[in-house]
C-alpha cells in the first residue's frame, strides 16, 4: 500500500473533522473522476483533495448522491484557493452533480498555457514532471471509476497522485507568471471560469466566435 496508507478514503462526503482541517489551508488541490467527459450524461465517481500539508482525501460518490454538505462547505468557502488541472471540467461536474459552486479557483492548465509558452505539453503528467520532478503513472486514467466501492489500489493511487503535487506545481507556475508579467491575466482567466462553466452546462459552445 505504501503511500495509500496516508490517504483518507470516505464514502458520500468528507468527515467534519477533515473538512475543518481543509478550511484552514491557504490552498487546496482538487480533482474529480467520472464515467466520461459530459456532466449531463456521465456521473461523478470520485472527488480528491489535498491541502498544503499533504493531507489527501478521496471521497467516493455513489450513484444517485445529490448532496455532500462537508464537500460543499469546503469548496464554496472563500478561504482556501481551490487548485484544479483543467478546472472547466471538474467545476462543471461538481456543480451539475452535487450543486457545489466552487470558488475561488485556480486552473493550472490555464496557468501552464500562459506561462510555459515554450512547450506544447500542458497535461498534468508533463507539468508535474517539469515543475516538481515527479513522474506520474497515468496508466489508470482511462478505467472504470463507476465501481466506487471496488476500486483497485492502482486506481486509488492514481486518484491521490492527481492532487498530491498540484500545490507545488502552482507555486512554480505563479512565480513564472509573475516574472513574465502575466499573473494578472491569469487571475482574470480564473475569475471567468465559473461563467464559462455555466455557459458549458447551458450548451453554449464557442459563444465568442463570429
């Protein structure tokens, strides 16, 4: 098990005690796993979180669950900045399935595209390899997440690692954005993400195109 021994695994929601710990963190890395990429079709299966101390939680979302009060309290709180890699997807899944309106938001994929203009590779694996020096195993990425009570150690390890290194990656990207004079632009992009998610869920595609 190794690193999995330090992962808190919950069903339905976070515990109140872990939620209280997360609310004290300056940053909170968040990710989701789902059955596919369309919120209206594909169900949410997992929500993963990691704070600045490395406290990782994996919340299993059973089919039909509509509310997770502790997750909602943490993810809607104004205190911790919520970090996602491709927030547009995760924030949409959380809003559509659990009624959670995440804020405030940082998207490390957007940040990578603004900061790492020397590279065409902005996936999480490449970002973490460069900024943190860790090689992520992505072999479990395309797998059946629906059997939330029967997930393999490989799946749980994959899910945990998707949030474990996101905060140090953001610190590196933030420094690069500040150095290149693009931090304010990035912050304005992050602020627009809830609106972009609302447009996505309403079915508006490419609304800014001619």
